[in-house]
């Protein structure tokens, strides 16, 4: 049986860490990227290897558009040297960050461009450059946000970029369908991580409000997301295509 390989961008911490570990639990080898904390990425890789899967780590800044070709070359080297292949099977576009901007009116062009490059342009062109390395009958999982369905002050720019990713996902599903590649979106709800400077994680009042408007009244954890992403990279999910799957506990139904 041919071993499957997944590439998880931003796999060193938070949601990406849990995605990488859950993929390993499914028997999938993992290449994970990090931006600023190599020691955390190496710790995730070591944990994956204790589960009997191969792992590799690469530095990557999805917002550095001019460096995408360099990353692709490094990925090709890792595929050859670590996995003895020239292709991989699943792409999880997870890497990202957010800027806490008080309002739409206060958003600067620099802030807009930063979020555009990280959450839309970078994902768009990275995926394009990786198409020749992606095996037929593989899959792509794009990570979006519950904020494309809901509105929350200060998130207009970030959510707009993610809305673009959701539209792109449907187009990719249509264009890559003849290759047997399914493309889906996972949209996390309110998750307690360091994202957005730990705004949710460090604000008890916000947590209580969100719990009061969630059908399952609690705050999400990274462990709530990774298993859904891993499922979409299994044969059981091959007929799931072009879907937006919100994982939010039923937030603001």
C-alpha cells in the first residue's frame, strides 16, 4: 500500500499542530511548515514519528509571495530525500495570522495588503505552484473562518480574505475534479488559541458571551478541528467536494 503524504502549512502550533497529529493518526505522513518557531515544529514532527509516521519540517512564510518558488524547491528536496518520491497527496492551507483592527474605517492599506498576501494571494499562488506536485486522487483542505458567515467588529478585512478562499475552493473543486482531487473548506468557529494575539483565549467576558450564543455552550479547542481536516484526507471523504464545513458547535444559529 502506497504511503500518503500531507503538507500542512502552519503546522507547528494551534490548529495546525492538531491537524498534523490527527493526520498522522490516520496513517498519513506529514510535512509541516513553521514561520518563527522551529523548535515547536520539530516537537510536532517528533510526536508524529512516535506514532509510526514519517515527518519533515520546513520554514515558510505564506505572505512572502516572492519566496514561493524557493519554498517549492525546498519541498521537492524534502520529498525526494525524506520520502523517496516527487509528489504528495494532500495540501492543507492552514498558515495564517490576524491583525486586531478596531474597525473597517481604521484599516490601513498596509494592514489590508498583509492580510491579503497571507490569506488569499499566498494561498492562491502556493496552491497553483503545487498542482504539479499533487497526486491525482488527492485532496486540498482550505482553512477559513466562521467569520465569513457571522460578523464581529474588527474582522472585516480578515473575513473578506477568507470569503475569497471559500469562492476559490469551489472553482478549484470544479477544475481539479477530473484529476480526482476533492477540495473543501473547514471553517472553525470560536477557538481558544493564540490567534489574534490570544484575544479570545485571554478575554473571559468574550468567552462567556460566545458560550451564551452557541448551541453547545462552550469555547472550541484545537482538538475540535484537526479531526475534521484529517477526515477530509481519507478515502471515506472522497465524495465530499466543494463543501464549507463549519466547526463551531452551532454558533449563532
